[in-house]
């Protein structure tokens, strides 16, 4: 999988009035948890699998060609907000980099591709009361958050961890593996939430040409031990398409999962979807409802590309959000408001936000590259 590069933007809000009034109903389905397993049982199963699970060298699905998109005429051609009016050649008062925090601890989380069979892997992690969990393509590992030393509790391939809910082989599926991990520590309930997709192939090739699943697991404890129990479930994003690059946001009411959708035949971009799950119902251990909002954008209709579910730990929150770059125009973010997320959710139309001018990022040189320009790191797009 390819490394993505993210930028945090300060926002100037310009809302689309139509988006404020239109509320769209979603398509609901009931999901039943498939299995519960302890960490001890999962680690025991891992002993019977290779240390590094086989993984094909597959290409990330590509969306529209963002390099040719028009720029929002309201976007300012400046690098930051608020604007820094100081000339860059002012040597008496040079700009000072502002680090968000001081790094107090650094440690090696996982070595790729030796331990992951992915280079570079999609990187993800979350921190809880006592542990830091690294969750990347090919490896799920827990660390003592004070010392940075792997605690030996979790150290397993996601293919092994999620084996009970992955698309089974057979019936035309000749190959399957997991990809695009997401991890959260839900401080509201004191539980860990892990999410990933699988990539089943009907032909046995490395292309995901079969309806894939979104795989979810949550823990019953805040500190992960051998006795911690995980509850596993899965759902299919949408019939006839492949859900790629899932996102995950959590608030007091719900989980918000976004995805980019691609045709199973040919791999062309179809649009983006959002999925809303009642958080407390999911974590209760029983059946829960997944509400799908399809076509948040398409290749010809504006809306959020790679819609990110918004994280919010306000205990009084009554609504949730998805947000992403606009699929058709640079310099815009598109937000969707989810009303009644803990009940029967509905979603607004596009809430359009003007930001400073944006563009597709350049490929990035790196040490050890022997492939020239084609070997440089790709940010994939401007998401």
C-alpha cells in the first residue's frame, strides 16, 4: 500500500444553504456479531501461521485525476491561515517552525517489509491508559506506553486476528488478505475498537475483484491482557463494488465509517459512502444496525472524497459529521452533518467549506530509492 501525506488546514467556513436543509435517509441493515475470542486464543492460533503472512504486491485503487481539477476562485493563494504577511526573505526575523509538542519517547513499532510484507504499510495507532497499539498492514502489536517496549500481549498479523470474519475462500474466492487498518481507544467506554477491510479475489490475483467486508473488533477491557475478549463482526459495504480506504470516527453516539467505492470490473471510481453505527449498541455485544449513505460524491457530483468520520469526545454531542476534500474542485472541503446518529440517522447535503488553495502533492524522494522517479513515495492524491 502507498503512504498518504496529510495536511491540517485552518478553515474559512462558507456553507451551501441547500445542504443545511436537505436531510437524506440511509439504508439500514442488521449485523450480528460473529464470534468472541480471547487474546490468548488468538495468539495460540497465530503459532500455526507463518510469522509473516503472504501478501501480494497490489496497487492502491486510484480515484479521479486530481491534478487537472479546477481551483476554487474563492481560495487564497497562500500557504497558511491566518496569513503570515512577513516576507520570506526577512533575515532579521526568520519564521520559526512551530512543533505541536515535544517528542518524549521514540521506538521502533514494526519493521517493514520484514514483519509486515508491505512497504510502506498504511500506518495507524492508538493510545490507551497503559498501552500504545500499532496497527499497520500485516501487524498488530501492543506496547507499554511509558517505556515503548513491546509487552508481548498482542503481536499478530491482522489476517490471523480477523480470521473469523474475513470473506472465506472458495466459491470463486482464491485469495484474501486484510488492508487499511484503523484503531481507536474509545475513552467514553474504555474499550479498544479496531477496523480493517479484506481484499478477496475471485481469480486468485492480487486485485480485489469481489465484494469485500468491513471487519470490526472491540475489546471488553481498557488494558489488553491475555484474558481480554474481543467481539468480532463484519458487513459488506455495498453490493457490486469494492470498499477501499475505510475511515473511522467515534463520538458519544456512533461510529462513522467512510469509504471510497470502486467497480469490481475494471476498478473505476464509483463514488464515496458513509456508514453510521450506534456506538453503545455495537459495544453491547448484541445485534446492531449499520446505516449506509451512498453516493456522498460521484465522479460527476461534488462531495467528500475519502469521507473521514469526525472524532468528537463531547459528552453532550447530538450530531456527527463526515468531512473530506471535494472530488471535483480544489480549495474546497465538503462536510456532511449526521442528525440523530444514535437513533435513526439522516444526513445533510454538502456543507461547502472554502480553504486556501490546494493541489495534488508531488512525489517524494527518499533514502534507498533505486527506482528513480517511479520509485519515489506517492501521496496518492490530495486527501
